[in-house]
């Protein structure tokens, strides 16, 4: 039997027997829970603190899941609630800026298969009991495990159902061996070509002013690239620009936020932005100055130089971000499946759940998905 404790808007708490689920409406309060828990780089306090401040139009809804008998926390789930399409949706604090989403898990959380299912079921029951009467729980891009522990929320869906995946490079302890494995990319040659320019160097920003300067250039270079492709670019709007600079403000000094660049006397040629947590680095954004620099492959080169520098600092796992671009295979990246979950919290949510599950099923049959997309006159999501 599942214990359920739900904090009501008037402060009252209802309960029934084993797992307690409380909901916090302020991220600053939630940060006091599980400060030492397992997480990915995107559940770091610097990332989520910046996120909740930048995207303040969305209402925070953070679930704190604990053992009712002992009071010990099991998980914290950073979420928000919003209205879309006429229904009330609960989802991760993401809006597309995070490569993965997951709960923060306690170091000693009892998450065997039965325990994991109980946690997922308790979260759903807790959301259904809230006075807002939400319609849909939608959890996207979840890894199967967090810090080596089973992700309990994956039990609510089908593993690998997300259309996106991570791209992981395990570099090993000897970086020279890794470089030899990607020798066809000719990174040493690219570095020699770039080094012919006066003042050529690679750098990682060590202070906020320099990080922001590089981010300003990144926004311009990426905007130019998106204009050439005829694609919409939003990462330099007020909210996103504030978010990325706040992540840098919080995390550059201690190496959580990594902003790097290829620079010469002619200017800033290429940049990257990523986040580091423990021995893992996640590449988030790359920009370069355009086709005039194509002879040294600046986007690839700045990525490889960043990897080499971080490897020297102890990083061994390099996630080259979601999206299956060809260059990631050339770096030796292996796809890491992610999971999407959709759960109806009311009858209004059922059509959306059916649509989401249909989309997930179609992804397993590319030809059928393509046929469906043509029939609907649009690309299938």
C-alpha cells in the first residue's frame, strides 16, 4: 500500500501509508532537500536556480518524495505547471534547454524494481490529489539511471521511447589513445592550420566577464547560422540569454559552466558552452565564424580542444548532446536511449496521452511514421 502525503494550497496535509509526496512551490525551498543526492548536470543547483529565475512565468511545482516511516527523502522532482491546448500540464523544468531530465535521488534510496514503481505511482497519485486538478503529466528525455541508481520515473513509460538520445564518448584514461581512435578527423592538421593565424590560441573562460563576452559572440554566430538555414533562433531572446549568463555567473569560477573558444588576432573564431558535473561533461552549444574558416573545421576543433583540456582535469565521459549529427559518430559517440512518459491525470489528458503513445510507437517503424507524416501533410514530431 502506498503512503501519500499531499501538501494542499491552504497548508493542510492529507495522508494515507508508505511513501510521502509533498509539493513545494519555491525552488529556493526545495534546494534544502537532498543537497548530496545523485543527479545529472541538469539537476545541479546552478542550472535549476538559473532556470527557475529566467523562466519565472511558469509556476514551480517541485515534488519531494520521502519514506513516511523514517521521514528520509527519496527523491526531488523539479517540475513546473502550465496551461497549453486548453489543458493543465505538469512537466520538468526544461523548455528544451536541458539535454536530459530526472529526479534528484538520495544516496541510499531503496530503488529496487518494486520500490521504483512505488515512487512513480506515488507521484502520479499525489498530482491527481492536488486541488488544481491537473490533466496531464508529461516527462521527457529521462535517462534510465541517475548516478548509477535506477530512475524510478522511467517505470511510468517505455525505456527508449524518446525520439532523442544522448551521445556519449568514453575517452578512457589515456587521451592519446582516444586521439588515435579519431585520427580520421585530422584534428592535429586542423590545429596546425588554425595556428598559422597570428595570436591563435585555445582558451577556457575563467571569469564571468570573459564568459559573457564569449557568449555574446556565440549568440551572434549562431543567429547568423540559423538565418542561413532559414531556421528560427530563440537562444538569444531575453529569457534564454539571461538564463545562460546566470548559469555562467554561478558556475564558471568552479568549473561547472565551461565556456571555451578558439581565438586569434582576427577575433573569436569558434566557441562552445557546456556543463561539467564530476567526471562528466555535456556539450550544449557550438558556434563558429562561418565558411571563411572552413579549412580548419573550427566547430570540430574547438570541441576537441575542450575535450582535451577537460580530460587533463579528470573528465572521462563526454556527452555531445542530443541530436544525431554525423560528427558525433566521428568523435566515437555511442547513442544513449532516453525515455518519454505521458500519464493522464484527468479524462481531459487522455487524448494527449494517446497521441504521445502513438507517436512513440511510430518511431519504432520509420516507414510507417513517414507515411503518417505525409498523410498529415507535415513532418512527424
